[in-house]
């Protein structure tokens, strides 16, 4: 019992345990507390000293300021040297771009944009938010030009454990549409087959001219110019396939009065099925008019040229 009394008496004379400087601290709140600087900082440990850095930022407290803070709040700490300092860092995480776009899309749709429009942000830098924060994001001050597709808006975010933040956003809205596009680079002259096109979502401005809207519209037609992969096809890019090319040796066919006669000729023009072209009789050098009915096959009418007759039984047209 005597020993216990002595311990209590002498224990009352022992100095309190000195505080210890915390040289590196990771902040989890938007403010700096006394205990963020010192361990064993006493009764004032939860005292708020001031605002902390923004997410992703840091504050450095040097020895003179640390000593002044310790004196002000009766913390038993003295700097060991002028090099003593405390570094306070607050980790941050970039706000998800998808979160910002979702809020922006909702505002734009309300203003009249298409729900599946493509949104292009100009120079957008995602703001940093505290780790673990779940911000509520809204868009205000929206200025949307529906004709030009340009917009300007203010993105605001707030939530527990974070300071409210505001970010100005600018960009372009482009309506989308489903169109056939080239599956690969297609050279001019390609006859469109089932594997040459696929349906894809395309920005409306990219669909210049009168575009083809279905695969069936282009099937079996021939390209008049090269088409790059992923590019829509316009009606001006397509023509019926040429069955006869200028200068080619073609078969001429005449049917009249139950008599069918064939011969050879030279195409003076190129033509697709059903088109009228000029051909030359190689024997008589006479020019005739015929209709393309197949590959290198031209049907000649009985009156293709006044005065022309066929030698019956012959396979060549002649005067």
C-alpha cells in the first residue's frame, strides 16, 4: 500500500509525454487538425487549424510555424533543427469523364439534343475529387446552339467530404444515325457485295450528300470512286455495273420476224444493263445503236440504222 502511494505521488511529478512531430501526413478531410502535425498533441488534438490543400495538393509547414503552433496550443514540442517540417498531402482522384458526360447529356437532351448524340468536349480536364468521395454532379448555365451544335455549360459537383467545385465546359454536339459504311478500303469499280458494307453509328455531318440508308440500296451496284473503311456511301458514289466497256469486242444479237442472228461488233461506248450504246460493225464499219443486255452482249433492233440488213445465216452484220 505504501509503494502504491509513492508511485501515485511521484507519478504526479513526472512530466507529460512530449509530443512527436509527424513529418508526413495524408489528410482525409478538407481541414487540417492539430493532431495532423503532432502525435500526443494533448487536449486540443482535434482543434481545426485551417483549410487543407485541394485534392491532389500539399502543404508544407516549416519549423518556425510548427513552433508557433505548438506554443499556441500548449503542445510539448520543440524543433530539433531548422530543417524540421511537416508535409500534409491530400490525395485526389480525377472525376470520371463518364460521370461528367452523363450529367451533360441529360442537360442537353432537356434542351432538345438527341438522346444518342455524340458529345465532343473541347480541352476538358477532369477535376480532382477526394478519394472515396461520391459527388453529386449537375449541369447549369447551359447555352446550347441547336443549329450549330455548339454548347457551353457549368459543371458543378458537391458531396460529403469535399468542397463544392465548378468547371466550365465547351464543346460540340453531333447527331448520330445508322448507315451502311465500308468494311474496308474499297477501290473505284468495286461491285458492292454482302461483305463490303456493315451498319454503323455515324455522325450526321460525316454523311455528306444523299447517303445510302440500307444495305439493299447499294447491293450489286458499282463504286464510281474509292471509299475509305468506315465511310458512308452516297448515291453519287454508285452506278449500275458496266457490262460493256468502250473498245471491247461484243456479241451483237438481232431478233426479228422469228429470226435470231448474232454477230460481232466493237463497243464505241461503255454501258450498264439496259443502257443504249453505239457499236461498230467491223465488216461494214457502220455504226449501230444497241441496248446492253448482258456482259459484252448487245441487242440490236431491226431499224438500228436505216439501210442496214443482215445476211441471213451469217454471224456477222454487214451492209
